């Protein structure tokens, strides 16, 4: 465990950039970035283009550890390099940004109003590889669509089970049970989710610490108990489909919660922009998210 990274994540000012779109969401991310599907063919070209986009963001003068605490990478990004150095190593050594790795393999089919994570049989090998690259923590996502107590308990139980495996490997798990912002039962689902998370947190030992990545809640300050919990390193919020402006406004109403935005961070950035335009826009996005994270 890197103590400098832990200190930064636990008490630093700033937010976590989510740069971890995977296979299924990459064409959409590229399209938003101004790259049409007609401009590339096959997965290899597609992943080269998304790596170029992520590298451009990471290498930008606007992107540094002064305002960005950490960044979540997709496995393929961790396996690639930026300026001849591994992407995770580059983040920490060149930018002072703590590297995280997205480890889940996607979602299972809907059951009991939720989608748990698909099995991860290769997880131990992936965690070993992540440690070699100097990665600090991991991220894994499930989705909650309805206020179904059984479904929500299943999601949280699975997240914490895998979380303990990650802790045992010497990494910090970022547990992400996302509540769909379009759920007709969003507020009720959040009540059940918080109770299930608190119940799991209270079973952890003093050396088992987690991060939580949660949907911005309907009720301001709803996660205060989680922010204060001794087993929680940090509570971060996902943008979940809200525009950056809306996500920032809601985030600012939740003291102690910082952003971990993906689409809301890259909103408006385009492959067609000059470096000066790109850097200026990214700088403004980072400042807005940083300000909302420090309320």
C-alpha cells in the first residue's frame, strides 16, 4: 500500500476522473468526442483512438494532481503506454494522479430489479498485474433499477465479497452500486442501499477499508453517515447521465462527497479541437468539477 497515495485519496482536495469506458461504451464515447464510426474499422483501430483521447486528456497541462486526485483506467489503458511509460505509472510519476483500475467484466441480466456483476474468474491475476503497475485501487459497477430489497442486498453482498478479495490483494476497492437516475423508485432504492452498505461496513475489520462510488442522491446530504464511517476512505459520486452542470449543482449540496465523473468530465471535448481549445475547455471542466467537489 502506497502511503502517499492513501493520504492523497483520503484527504486531498479534488476529484477522481473516470477514464474507463470499456468495449461496449467506446463507440459512444468516441462519437461524443467527434469521431464517427465511419472513421475507423474494427476494435483495434477503435481502441487506438480511445487511447489517443485518454492520453490527450492525461497529458494536458490542465490535468494534474493539484485538482485531479485519481483516475480510473480501463485494463487495456493500463496495458498501454503514454510517452513510453505505462499509463498507470505515468499518471502517478508524471502527474501526481493516483491510478485506479476498472476490474468488472460487465453486468449480468436483470433480476429482482438489479444487475449484479458477471463472474470474474481471472480477478486474482488481474489484481497481481495491477499491483505491478503501481495501481492503488479498483472500481467495479453494479446497477440498481428498482427498490427491491432482495436485489439490492444481492448487489451489496456481491460488491463487498469481491471487495474483500481486492483488500486481501493489497488494493483498495471502490464499490459502485449505481442507482439508475431514471428509476421510478430512486429515493426508495437509495434508502435500502444505504442500509445494506452500512450493514456490510459494520462487519469489516480495522484493516479492511473501502471507497464508495454512488449515484448523486435525491436527498441532499443523504450519504453523511457513509462519509463519516471509519471504514470508508472516501465517498465519490458518479454523474450517471446528468449533464456536467446538473451533476456539479447536485454534488455541491453533498458535503464530503467528491466527483468521479466520466461523461460529464469529457463533455464538449473534441478530436477536432486544437490543443489550445482542448486544454482551455478541459481546464474549465476540471475547475468546475473541482469546485463542486470541495463544498
